[in-house]
C-alpha cells in the first residue's frame, strides 16, 4: 500500500474533470404575494461538475434548471410555469484563496392574467489566501 501512495504522489497532477447530469424532482409549496399557497412540482435538470487544475486548484460548478415544472394556486386553481436557472460557481486556489458567484433567476410565470412571481439573486464573494474578504455582495429581490 505504501508503494502505491508514494507512486501516486510522484505522478504529475494534470487537470481532471468529472460531470454529473441528472434529473431531480422539485416539489414545494410556498405563499405567493397575495397570500395564496402555490404548489410547484416537476423535473429539474441538475448538472454538477468538478475540475481540478494542474496547480492543485479546484473549480466546482452547479446548474439547476426547471424542465416542465408547473404550479397550481391552491386557492384559485390558477396554473403557473416555472422557468429560469440557478447557477453556482466556486473556484478554490491551492494557496487558499477562493471566489464564489451564485446566480438565481427563478420565475413562476402566471397564466390567464394572474400575477407572476420572480426571485432574483446575485451573490459574489472573493477571499484572499490570508482569509481576507475582498469583495462581497448579495443582491436579492422578489417581485409579484
């Protein structure tokens, strides 16, 4: 076993990547701006990848997107369709610094003249190797 570990450490590290693509079930109930509960469910495309860099860094990426997700207002029966995406990108450098950028654009599109529900978020943080936060913002909004 020791020979294997030493041998593995002697091999130069190259970039390596792995990606997983799957369909997950999205199923939740939440209140709309008018106080009505809406039940939203359906398939969600999920793509997750991890890449190691030759320098020993790491890049993680997550992408989620509704694929035919629908909702029903539990009070009125109004139908909604979910669109948008959620994306998260994390970059870790070997000396310890990192950045993360998170984007969420989730839209519950109404039909027949009902109000739409839109969630938007843009988050970013940059941390240096000495753990100093150089950039930080989190812009969140939701509208009806």
